[in-house]
């Protein structure tokens, strides 16, 4: 009987060396573009645990909704600015080999008579296909983007997303989320109700141009915004929670991050200091007060405001104050995040679920290709 060879199979040695020398494939990159009434924003990111790691970002003020209140249409100049910004986004997506991305348009394109025509032009000139989302989806994406800013010790939260052309309010039932296991369960917090008000920083500032009598002018903006805000039936049931101090606010817009920068007296904007910051209700109102006491030049000199935001920030403050008066809370959580983050988390969540299903079925790993869907 022959003795077994002490030498291993050369073929298996070669296979082992190949495995050791093989580089792990880079984590897939996902992308999200949010084309709003005032800004064009993009994030490219890779999954990192239950969140993500940003690999590239882009933001530019394009004023897509400029003049839409009076004309009902997107102007040629505004569309040209937006297309140029989106060409930059498309180039970044190609260079980063993004496997899946989604692009959305919001209130400006919903309002405009030529919104659909403009999105067709965007696709022709950039290759990006946009979803014109509903106000409800916009509200849900804002909530998804700030899940880790919610305080599970409270019973409710109101997420405030002050955009350029609209303001979305979402009431979140934190008590029910806690009963379901909260953040640790991996489940989404239940939205009790939502509403979209057709007023944002661009449309409000265009309707009420700044005047010398700033106190009266500011009050008129606040009253106008408040009169437009409706309280849906589901939110009315949460009123006692707010009145009893068991709720908090979450602000996800540039208005609220500007208020935070002014409150902190930052020498320049620093996202790491702003995102996730807790402010008391009084501190938030004090930041609004400080800004409304400044004229345009004074606001533009604020390091975290600058000339780009100086014209619009007071309209945002007026909207915020209108909400805070209707839904009082002793604490505000600041989020430098929003729809893009919500989209990214949704894209990654869906990909993870698909992989699990395929793994259970014994299928090979899918070959994922780029998509705007």
C-alpha cells in the first residue's frame, strides 16, 4: 500500500496563493441628488455599518425657483444654472463608479408649468433621470435622513424641513417606536402625520421684499406662514404631548443650521459642531432675534451666513418661529442633513434586503449596474 505523499497538491497551493493575493473589491458607492428650489445638492457614499461614509459631496446655490411666485414657470437663467450644476454631479458619479443612485426634484418643479419639460432637458444634457417626488415622499425622506437625531426618551418629535419653495412638517411617534424596540430594532420610527405648506425661504422672501421697518416686515412674514400651515388630524392627537413637554423639534434645513452657527458664534461654518447640536427653545429664538436685528450687510458679515444666505435666512427664521409657536418644545435638535441622506439609506437598505433574499435562495451575488430608479 502506497504511503500518502507529504507534499500538498500543487493546484491547491496555487489557489491559496491566489486567494491571499486577491484584493478585496471596494465597497459599492451609492449616490443621491436633491434638486431643490434654491440648492442643488449631491452625496456619494459607501455603506458603513447601519449608516454610511461620504466619499464625495457637492452643493451649489442655483435658485431654480427664482421668480416662480410671479411667473409660474422656471426662468431660462435658473434652468441654465441648474443644468450646469447637474453636469458637475453627473461627472462625479461617472468618476466614482457609482453602482446605484437616485435623483429627485421637489417643489420648484412641482409648481412650475415647465417643470416636466425642464427635467427632460436635464436628462438630455446630463444623462440624469429625475423623479419628481410628491410632498409626502419629501416629508418621509426628511424623517429617514435624521433618524439618529431622534431622542428615544421623548414621546414625540416634529421634524421641520424648511425648503426654498415649501415647508414639510412630520410628526413622529417616538413612544410607539420605543415600544417596537426603537433604534436598536432597525425599524423606522412611525410617522403619525405630515403636512406640506407651500411656503419656503425663496417664495416667502419674494412675496415680502425686505423693508426698512424690519420688525413689521418680519411679523408679516411670520403671520403669512402661520396662516398657511394646516394641522392634520393625526397631528392634533399629539398636541397634549407637546403641551406637556414630552416632545422635541428636529430642524433639517439650512435655516436651522444657520441659526445654530449664529448661536455658537462660529468663526466659520463647521458641520461637525452643528450637526446633532441640541439647542434650547429659547436659544433658537434668540438666534432668530439676533439675525432679524441685522440688516442685509450685517447678516452677510456673519461667518456662517454670508452673502448667499443673507437675503433668505430671515424668511426661514420667520417660518421656524411660526412652527415653534404652534408646536412649542423646550429642545431643538439641529441636523445638517435631509433628503439626500434619506435617499442613500433607502438605497442601501434595499440593496441589503435583495442580497439577503438572493443568499437564502442560493443565488450568486448580483451584478449591480448603475441606475437612477
